[in-house]
C-alpha cells in the first residue's frame, strides 16, 4: 500500500483530533488529513487565522472562561464539553497529542478513542535521566562521565564535584521536560540556589560538554525508523526562561555548523525525511 492509498484510507474511516496547549502546536496535519480538528485552551488572534484551513475548538469559547485550568493538554479531556465535541465527530476518533500521559490514556479508553502516540509507560522508561546513561552504555554509545548520588548538604559540594567533573558541570533529576530539572552549575552559588529543590533526592552529576544542542524528530514503525533532518534546539534565553538549560525554541533548516556527519549518523539505516 503506497502513501496515497494510506492517506485515502485514513481519511475515509477516521477523524483526527489534536489536543494542544496552543493552537499553533496542532497545525500541519490539516494538509493531508481531511477530517482534522484542533482542541485547545484559549482563543487568540492566531485561532482565527488557523480556522481558515482547520476546525478549531477552544475551551475558552465553550466555557466563557480564559485559562480555566493548568495548561496541560491531557487536562482538556477532563471537560465534558471537550468529550462531547470529540464524540460528536465522524467515524473512529484518533487523538493526537505532543506527549501522551497515563491520565489521557485512561480518558481515551473510557471514551473509546485511540491515542496516536507512544505508550506513556515507554516514555517514563526511556526519559529517566538516572537510567539513560546505563542504556547508552549497554548500546556501546559514548556518554559524558557521570555519577548518581543522593543530594544533600554534604554530598553536593561545588569544590569536590568540580575537582572530578571540571569547573562547569550538570546536575539532573530523574524527570523534567524541556530542561526543567537540568541545572548547569559553575559556582557554589548555583549549588545553593538549587539545593532546596534537589535535597534528599537522587541526582545525576555529569561533565558539561560545550557545543550545540542538536535534536531530531523520529517515528518508529513496525518496519523502519523514519527520521527527520536534525535541527538546533535553542536553550537558556533569559527573556524566555529562568533556567539556563531550559528549552526556548528551535532553529529549523541548516545547522550553524558542518552537518554532513550529523545527518549521516541520524539517517544511517533509516528512511529520512528532510525539510
């Protein structure tokens, strides 16, 4: 079955609904999915523009309340108006989201929706930063020097850690999205600033590697891995985020460095999509 046949089959039997924190996060699939809807929190000027090509449902318009709940796309499924809207749509309901969760999975089961995303348990397994170094080592991949300790006043000491890992190093908690729990340390002041947040918790301490933050989007199918062109993740813009390691955006297109080797390493043995 070729891509045209797959697209035709998807459009004839299903309705796709993207649960998004902001309307712009759901844009794109409307160009190849006919029965496509975006469900989001707030109405804003971009909503009107997106509606030129896509059906958009906003919680704000349905309830007449702005910022009604914490902005997590999984929370959208808690509202009866959202559930009623999705259930009113044609055919099989296929729900898309940026990041699946156990809560959204439960809501989908209760409403007989299908989540088009990886299992949340799989995400928790691979995104655990305390365990990821071990996974990479088992695959014979290079990882920066690191150790795992329980954080406390005695164990988290800048002088002793800097002797082992250098004047600039990284402390991470097990979980944290978009760099939220990744801390770049270069002084005792940095240690004292984060100590209340990490005390008595296991942390990963690793060597800081200077360079660009490169990432890729990829999809694992039953037969192959489809990988997109590598791109630059922009981090630590002070006007956007307090955390120096926090993600603040992406730079698409050509990387600001020779990227032949990067492209080769990310696309070797895979089908690649370059955009």
